């Protein structure tokens, strides 16, 4: 299942399962000090970042590639929601026509098929990016047990991509999310939007994972990024 289809399938349940994403979104907005008036958010989801914007804005452009998510995002006369794949030519055309005080993104940019190119394109329409991305160390014990590779970019890949265009401040955080039982844990993996489009486990691997995963929590690693200046 593609990332886009996964988000679309579980859109109506997403807010019940994106606990770490909500923590990241709140921290992302809290760290924005200059109260920008023209904002672009990429990977807007159902509005988990927007709900924390407490200051007056002139324009808020919210972009997501899942139509079912876009339908859930709040709208008003200052909020415009668009359904774009942020790696697409259509999104690039949109960027060429607009400029923003800041681009923000929470738990989305790690899905870019070419993160370095995306950041370069964003730099043409803004001087400032604040973003939070999951890294490949998310679910690292699961990957070890199943001998699988994360569909998410590594910490180094993310840092290198941003540093090719901007001088940045990086801050890495690790979170553990506890569960009462394994069923709830594996439901979370399926519906949280973190597992992406990695290979679906066959019955043998799923059974092995269920048997050998002895932690009472899931592991997450996120990187907070603030651009300081262009290279």
C-alpha cells in the first residue's frame, strides 16, 4: 500500500492514533517566535499543526497529498487547502507563484522521494523552514526482528539534505509510546501513518514479530529542524 493510500484509508481514525505526531506538532509551533503572517504547511493532514497557530495570520496555505485528509482540515477565508504531492511538478508550479514568511511541516517531509530537491524548491519561495521529521530509527527493534529496512530516511540523510541548502539547527528526540497489549500496539502501527509503504509482513514474519517483540512500547526518533540562513 502506498503512503498516500494508507493515509487516505485511515483518515477518519488518524487523530486517534497520531499521538507522537501531535506532540511534535505542538512543539513545532511553540518554537516559532516571530509570528509569521504568510505560512505554507506541507503535509497538513487534518489540521494538527494549524490548531496550535494562535496569532493573527494573513494567509495559511495547507498542502497534503491525501484528499481525505484535505477534506478534514479547517478552512476559513484566510486558509486555503490544496491537494498536492509535494514532489510533483504541480506543487513546484504552485511554489513558483507564491512566497511565504515560513514553511512548516510536521511528520511529513520524511516521505519525500527526493528530499534535497524538495528543500531546494522550497528555498525559492521562503527564507525559513521549521520542520519535524521521523527518522529511520523509528520502530528500530521491529526492523531488527523482521530483518527489514525502514521506508523512512536516516538521520544523516535528512541532515545532509537540509544542510545542502540551509545552515540549520538540529535537535533529535527519542520517544517511547507505551501500550497495554500487543494488539493495541500493532493497531497503532497500522493506522498511525508512521509505517509508510514498507513491505507488508508475511504470516511467518508477523508471527515472529508478535512472538519476539518483548517491549511494552514502540520506539520513535524525530528530528526538529530550524533553518538559520541559506548556504
